[in-house]
C-alpha cells in the first residue's frame, strides 16, 4: 500500500556550471526538479512507499522524469501529454552565494493537471496526501485537482499535508493568501516559513504565528527558519530544533527535504522531537550539493552530520 501520495509539476532542470550571468553560461547539467517530486524522493529514500502523480510532455524530458523517479523507488504516474511540453527550470549562479532560478512553465504539460488525472482510490488508501501551494497557482484545472484531492483524502480520514511553497512568479501574495485561507482549515500538517505563514495569519512572533495558524485547523504547524533551525507546534506544545552546521552549496529544495524528513518520521511513528530533528537533518543534507534532491539522505546517512571533527568517515 502506498503510504504517501503527492502530485504536481516536475520540470526538466538545466543548471549552469559557470558562475555569473546566464548569458555567459556554456555548459549545463541536465536533471529534474519539482517540489512534490523532491518530497516523494526524500520520503522514499527514508524507507517509505510513495506515489507521485503528474503530467509530462511526450518528449525526452518526460522520459527523463519517469526514469529518474522510478530509479529512486517512487511509483510515478507520469501521464504523457502529446499536446504540451514538459516545463523547464533554468538555474544559474549569479554570484558565489546568489542562485538565480527561472521557470518556463506557462502552458506546460504539468500546468494541465486536472481532477481526472487523479486516482481517488489511490488517495483514499494512502496514509498521507501531500500537496503544495505551487500546484493551484499553475492553472484553474490544477487548482481544482488540489481541492478534489483534499476532499477525497478528508472523506477517507487520510492525513493532509500542505507546504505553502510560495512562488511570487506564479501569483501575488493576495491571491496566494486568499486560496490558502480557504483550504488551511482542511489541512492536518502545515509547512511554512515565517513569511509564508503571514500570508495566512497575522501575528507578532513565531510562536504567536504558529498558534494563530493552528487555530485555523492544522494539528501540526511547522515553521522553517532556514539557517536558524525550525519550530513545531503540535498538541499545544512548542518544540524548537537547532540547525545542523554544514557548508551550503545550493539552497534550492531545502524546504522540500525538511518536509520529506518530517513526513517520513511521522509515517514511522517517531516521537515529535525526533521527527523535527530528522526534518532539519534532511534539509541540511539538501543544501550540501548542487541539485534539488540529489543529496537527500537515506536512513544510514543521518548520523553523518555528527561526523568526526576532522570531517573524515572511516
């Protein structure tokens, strides 16, 4: 039985190897990236059965997505769309510490996702449905798909997880906030940065913000502070986790890794402090190499962050 079902758009990813303006780039690494597929890979690597659903172009990039997800142990229901291409993501490094990400996803296959693409039986049989607020920003049909999936999950008692994942290139803060306030009451687990949380609720400090969000419905509120760690409010108890100190190479995908670590430990029945620590560890791993998901950890990797002082594992 699939433990976690997720869906959304996964794109072909071209990452420039040279630092500087993209117009001077000559060499690119080809891979893939997408918030929901990043989470799917992360949860699968941590030992759980995961299904990802999405539309891809009937092209080489669509084939790459299918093959990569299958190779990572994710059940990929990648629906080929002969009428639209796979979306593209271009990642450059403008300076040594500034990443420039550009999306070419208008009228892409992924943006044409609709409720008809989802298998209600698969969702209803899962333990967790994970969605992000990227998908409803892609198109009207994709927005309907998210609401349809949440409705199916709720009616079957399936835990619903939502990562805000706000993308200003897709919709305004006002548009995103309005949609999020409509659905947050139907969500059990909410992942957000402080800024994203304030799209939904207004509060002064982080703990007050978490309490305001929890008051709207979610049983678990996770606030991410980047290099400053994270916080969870569950059952009225606030827990904080310090970050792992690592050398950051590429921060894209860290939030997806955090969600994957937390969800994997929730599925495993870990106690709250442990699942928050695993989430932070997964996020730390994600930033240590280029790529949105390539450095996501397996269970055996998690203790590597407590490595010897000389940085050598023997």
